[in-house]
């Protein structure tokens, strides 16, 4: 049973902001609810005021903006994102990750913004968003500001959000060249499970980008691995070596889902498989352009 | 601070409903305790088992992860809304014909998930069926008969659509 709280449903962003400022730490933003309701039932989170932002109409928008980015409003359900025009073709790494979050029932309620704002180290949508250089759009007292997803999540369940601030959308840059990449998730069962380790390896704008989840306090980019791979041809030897360097980018722990050692091994595997996939993808592209 | 009850107006199994409810009550609890619709079950209470699956604006959701106040202006269909008196939905008939249940605890959620699938895709493949019910746990049947029950409805739809297209010479 949840503790008592007041439920408020403002219809404007400013209204929501004012309520958050007024109630400060007593208030929680309520969006898809799939995480907050569980936490309230378990009495881990006990807000006095729950502010449902789903009444704010423009947070439900998904659109391509000025040919620059795909903007996914904070209240857009996970299940709606892959259905929007060309998203699955353009951002297969993201839609594959989304497909791996919870169940159909969950994806009909949960949002990508919620997945990121919860700031779990194993958030499935985080690693594709990291390699895509997605930006979090934040509404606050100075109006709107944009922050890279890598700077937004600061720790386990911690973000840079301050009192009164609300994430309105996530913006993903449009890349002219097709992205070749792979989202991978290791979990005990194929569906409706949390990641033991997850990651995205992709070739974007001519460079290889790597991000891993559940191996550090936050989802992380494999900075050293990426630096090593810059300008290199993906030979077997380079791929093997990249698989070793990734362990210096991460700091996994042992917990209920896996040991530290297992996670290190899986991280190597995710990187190596991802790079092989990119190498094969490049070959296919080459063949296609010659044909 | 007083915790007020909210008035909500919604459609429940095709009928208009008005209700007053506290914010800290889930939609599942309200449906079961205030409306006596006990088909949807509370299994895990955390969105993992799917026993509480209902249709919320025609989408399958876990009723345990929805606040009752959110039902305001929504259209809700529970397992009880699928049958018309003694007349069962084709999925319910098929679950019986295929013996697709044992203890029955998961069945309402399972059928609602299948219904949501058939609403968006009237003749799904076996893989699409398996995916559609992947958020519904069954601890008795091993899923085989459940998939068969849904498949047989899908197959019937395919048969109908072939007839409808008047494709001669194609027999099942």
C-alpha cells in the first residue's frame, strides 16, 4: 500500500515548474509511473505531492526538428518511438534497445525520458543515446537548456536536475550517413528482464563509438577504447585489443545479477561482437555501392 | 495537508462510470475492490507478471502500475468486458477448446494481451504471439497450449481474409 499523497496534474510547463518550486523535496514528477509506483508501494520513495506531467500537451510530441534532430517529448511512450516515421531505419540501435525494456505492457506506459531520469546504471536506452550524442532538454527558471546525456546522469539514480527543473524532451542528432551499429543486452531471460550488462557499439560519422551499461555507477562511453580505435582498420588483432582496453574504461561491481569478473568478460564480448558487426556491415555497404 | 478524493469519469467495459478515489490507490485495486471486477489479478505488483493486464485506451497495460486517478477520461476494458453475457470472445472460446489453462490465474491477463495483439494485427505469426505474451507469466502450462489457442484464432482470421479476398483454390 502506498502512503497518502496529493495528486496534481498541471496543464502547462510553467504550472508544473511552479508546483515543483513550491513543494520542493516533497514533490515528485510522475510520468509513465512504472518505476515511481513500484517505489511508492515499497515505500522507498514517499512523496507528499505527485505531479503528473502528462497533462502538458506539448510533452507528447515526437518530431524531426529543422532537419537537425529527432525530438522525443518527455511523455512519448516507449512503444510509440519505433513507430514514428523512419526512426527504426535511422536509429536501429535505439529502437532495438527500446524493444528490450520491460514488456509490451510496460512500454505502453514507460517513457525514454523516465528511463534516463531514473539514472539507473543499466538503463537500456542510455547506451544508444550516449553514442548518438543525444541531448536532454531541461525547462527551468532560466527557460530551456540542453545538456548531453553523458553530463546529465551523474551517479546511481542521480542527475543534474535541480528543484523545479523538468525534462521536456530528448533530442537525437540526425546523422547523414547511415549508422552501422549493434545494441546488445545480456540478461537471464530474453524478455522482461534487467540487463546484467548492456552496450552499444556503432560507427557514427566515420568514428566508432562505444557505450556500456551496468558496468559503472552510470552508463558510460568507452573513451579509451574509442581513442584506440580512431583511424584504425578493424582487423582481428585490433578488435581483440579493443576488447582488452574496454576493461580500463569501466568499473563493474558484483551484485545479485552477476559477479564483477563475469561483467568484465561480457563487456569485452559486447565490444568485440559489436566491432565484428561493424566490419561486416561496412563490407555489405561496400558491396551494395559497387552493385 | 488533506488528501482529497478525486472525481474521475471514464468508460469501463463500454459503460460510462463516475467514481471518487484517493490518489494512492492503483487502478487494479479500484477495479477489483470498488467495481468487483476480479478478473485482473495482482501477481507481483511490479509490472513483471502481467496477471493484471487490462486495456487502457486500447493498449495493454499493467493495471498495478497505473494510478486509479489516471483513469479519468480513459477507456478501460477488462476481461469481463470481452464476453457478452454467456457469449464468450473468440479468444476465450479458443482457450477452452485448446485447454490453454490450468490454475487460471494468468488467463485474464494472457487473453487481454492476446486481444491487444489481435486488435493491431488480426493474423499474427507464432513469433509475434510469443512476443505479445512475453510480459505474461504462466507457471502451469509451459505456454505451448496458450500459443496454440491464440494461433488458432489467428489462423481462423487468415482463413477469413483469404475468403474475403476471393482467392480461389487456396484451402487450409
